[in-house]
């Protein structure tokens, strides 16, 4: 297959070079600019700052900016991933 006098491997090589030249810097900029919108508690592999016990059913809504993790977010959240 010839496209404008180039064979298939030359076309693929040019496509790869274009991808590396344009996609990689864009991905690096996106990672550098990433910041969380909001969090609940501190990301420290611990649940010490949360309320102890199981969340009631139905659980009261957690309102970002108003709720307090030690009072309104339980250290155990039931779900399919932990057997409940």
C-alpha cells in the first residue's frame, strides 16, 4: 500500500512521532494541574478521624463544606467490596 509515495511503515512511524510529540506533553500538563475538588478526612491510610461504628441505613447525607468527618462520616461504609 502506497499513500503519497510512502509505504505503510513510514505512515505508521509518522503517526507515532506525531502522537509522542503532542499527546505526551498534554498528559504531563494534565497531571501537573490536577487538584482534588474536595476530600473527606485526610488521605493517610487511617480512619481515625471518622466517627466509629457502622453507618445507619439510610445514612444521612454528607454535605461538603458543612459536615464534619468526626461527626458525619463513619469509619465503616457498608458495601459489596467489604461483604455487606
